[in-house]
């Protein structure tokens, strides 16, 4: 079967085709039910081999990947805010927000800006390549409320875009910021939304980065604010918004009121000093460059390490007092 031609990688979307595919799907589900079977679908959290069906340049240094199973079988369902873990050819894993259509059961879409070594590996992936994916998982849940303000900075549009599309029957506004229009992905899709509810705000057209107060122009008292972008943008929003704020950052969170402590690596007896302004992961990586980690924000679980006292430690974010002995 050839790759689907539409924006999200789906099959042709004319009404007759939609009716036919839904009828076939319904028939397959019914016959499986009659045979006391369940529709074949990968379990969430298990690794899946997916084929990259489409690679598209979405903006300057940003590409999107549209992926499906090899036989076009249904993928695990997801909701706006979900991400997947993508295992890269080097063996490292990175988390990327799903930015396609949750109603599309056959494909996943992610978009990645070229920044570091991991993203460079993603940009080297070509159509037809096999990739390993785990998920989807949701660390940025989208709740049902009457009024939303969506704020996205650059590649932070990826988890926000499906939320905006899901909120079309609600009172919503979107503020989308970036260095320049050329650097901002999915402007073509955003152009299809109600222009009265969207503010595209590139720095190059205003001369200065946007302030927190500007970002919150549409934030009425009963508005839930969903924000994703660089740390300074999120910090600016948090100064003026303390309730109804949901945010996801794509960089490690800053260390606030950190205290120094010690880490002992049980297998070698090495004792490491963790300063107040560094994470355990940062220091451990200097002694053990191959230590596993991914999100650096505490939610993926890749760096979780056993303590000798029986507990667990997410070495990318967790801190301690005195000396902590790790089973590593």
C-alpha cells in the first residue's frame, strides 16, 4: 500500500472512501467480536516498530515525521498532550509530542527542531526507515473546560496544536510566538483557524521578545492557560498567572533553592559532590558518560535508579540530604 497523501498521512478523505473504510472497520470489529477476539492493537507502553511514511520540512530546521505500522494496523489511541518515546539509531531515546490528529488511528506525527545531537539523528531519518517507538504517554493532560488560552513558543506548538483543534467548540484563543515566521512550524494549519482568535507574534516583526503580560492578554479569570515553549517564556507567564496554568517545557527545569548533597555509587564506592546548582545526573554523567537518561524533566523514567535503602531516585530532578547511596 502506498503512503497516504493527505496532511496527516491518512487515506483519501472523500466521503465515499470514508464511508467505505468505516464500514470495513466496523465489519472487522464485528467479526472479531463474534469470534470472541479483540481488535489487534499494540499495548500502550510497549515498543512498536513503525515505518516512516512521510518526512516534511515544516519550518527552518524543523521536520515532521509521519509514521505507521508496517501493515497499517491501528495504533494505540492518544489524546492532545501525549508524547511518544522515539529510540534513535544511536540507542538513545527522546520524547516528542504527538501533533497529528487523534482521530487518525493509522498514523502518528511528530515534529522536531534541529538543536542537539538527538534531533540531528531525527533529521537524518528518511522515508521508508523503520523506527522504534514506545507510548503514547501523557505528561501534559488536556482537561475539558469552557475557556482556553493556548500559548506556544516555536516548536512548543507541537502539543498545543491538537489541543487547539480539539477546543473548536469552546471559547479559545491562541498566541503563537517565535523568532521569525520562517522558524515557526505549522503556520499553514493555523491559518485555517479563526483569525480573530489567533495572534501570530514573531520577534522579528515586533523588535523584542514577547512579555508575560502580552501573552496573557486574553486570559480572563476563568480561563485555563496551556503553555509550551522555552523556559524564559514559561517563567514570564508564571509571574502573572498562578491559577489555571498548565505548562510543559522542553528544557530541564531550573533548580530552585537547591542544597548540596552527596551521591555514593555503590559498585565502585565513588562519592560525588552534587552542588546546589547542579543535578545528580549532570555530575554522575561526568563519572559515567554512558548513564541512561532522556527527558531530564522527571517524567520519562529512563534515569530512575535504585537506592540501597530500597527507594528510587530520578537522578535528573530528585535531590536529597546528606549522602544517598545508589545501586550503580
